[in-house]
C-alpha cells in the first residue's frame, strides 16, 4: 500500500505539497497538482479516511437506527436522509 511519502518521492515534491494538493489548497501550484495526481494514479494511492478522521477529530458519519428494516416507512426515511446528504455534499 502506497503512502503519502511514496507519492511525494515519485512526484518530486514534499509531503506538505502532496497534502496541499489532496486538500485542494490554493498554495499548491498547477505543476505540483499535475505531478502529485499523476503519482497518485501510478501508485493507486487513495487517502486513508481513518487517518483523516483521527487528524480532524471528526468522521462526518451519519448513523441511523431503525426499528424494522422491512417497514416501508423506515426505507423511505433512510432514502430521504441519503438524498439530503447527497444534495448538501455530505455523501460520497
């Protein structure tokens, strides 16, 4: 499994620059963005969601507890929550 250090090494940039690119910082140049994205693709690198949650101290996870999954009411409720999350940019 590739790490952010592997991406930085292959792209010829610092780990901080890779982080800036991943987080869409305006401080990263277009050349750096292209190099980092190319390296990420070559290495099949994907940021670790668990590591991000630890660093940010938030998971941005929505949990639902339903009484009976076979009840159409709960199915409709889950679908509505999913649609709201999607339309507000909180569903990936």
